[in-house]
C-alpha cells in the first residue's frame, strides 16, 4: 500500500502543476478548445501543450500504479491532493484562493487521510464484456455531453464535472487491464487513453472559460466519488473492519471541500 500512496501523491503533484500550465496554454488563444478535433489539431503544434501532455502521461503511469495497488476510492482520493497544488500554482495566474476556499482544501486533505486509514485491500482485475461494454457506452454518452457542453453553452464548472467523469472512467478502465491478456481487456485498454483524451479536452475548455481551481474542484469531485462507488459496489474494493464510517466521512469531506472551492470561485473571471 505504501508504494501505491507514494505513486498517487507524485501523480497528484504532476497533475496539479500541469493544470496551471495547461490553463496558460489554452488561454493564449493559439489552441482552440471549442471542438475535440480542432483542439487536437492545434494542440499537436503547440510545444507548451505537448509538454503538458507528456507530464500528464507520466502522472497517469504513476496513477495507474496506485490504482493497481490501492482500492479505487483511495487511489482517486489521493489525486485530490492535486487541488491544493493547483491552488498554490495558480497564483502565477493571479487566481489566489480566499480563506473559505483554503478551508475546502483542508477538508479535502483531511478526507484523504481518513480514507487512507480506513481502506482495505483492492479488488481484482475485471475481465468480462459487461465491464468493457458498459464503459464503452458511457464513453459515447460523455462524447455527446461534451459536444453539447463544449459548443459554448457550458460553464467552466459544468465542463469540469464532465472532465472528471472522463478521468473517472479512465481510472475504472485501468482495473479491466491485466495479464494474461483476454479479449475484453483490449477494449478496456483502448478506453483508458480515449477517455483520458476526452477528459483532457473538456478540462482545457473548462479552464478557458473560468478559474483554474473552479474547474479543478468539480473535476476532482467527480473522479473521486464515481470510482469510489464503483470500486466498493462492483469491483470488490475492501474496507478496514469497522471503518465504513471513516470511508463515508472521508468521501464527504473530499467532495464537500471541492464544492466549497467551486463556490469560492463562483463568478470569478479569468485573468
């Protein structure tokens, strides 16, 4: 479990710093985030955004290690630490946090510590078509929602939620990849980067339309809470005996803290 936590914390640090660099890249106006195709086409010609992609890929490898070694709810909650990192780094964009938002960051951190103490053994790799097929359907629905929200009508917070669902799906799909390789694993393996790319685009659009922390907080909430429920209910993730209340309170602290950060940035304008 120790190595899983170390990998998760390092991934959170990479994600937190990369989010601010990503926001700077999409706000320069050289990379359009209004459509996935246009975004990819412009992004591959943007050295700064390519550097962000490399950092995200390294962070994802570390994140995948934590997913394999930890219950999903703990691996995803560890990524919540990227929010205080983002909050600190976003001062470079003149987007400092107020006292209320810092209280939200503290709640996220406390929730993570409680989840770490309450966690049990992770579930096994899932190798069936039901798992991969449902993930594929969820991906199609997210693409449709992203096209509607990314067309100009979606707020930064709403797009952050959608991006969080994409990253949540990518994390869940990792639990469908193992060895030896079986046919359902191939589909799950394809969905891992597909959902990651979709989430990256939605996250970029979210930060183009609002404050970095306001987009990051709902993203972290979604990518923490959804895999936690799936892992506990369907994937066999364990809990330390007698510590179910710790899991519930820890998740509520992480989710509630993210919500506080969003409210603190409500109505904020990008700089």
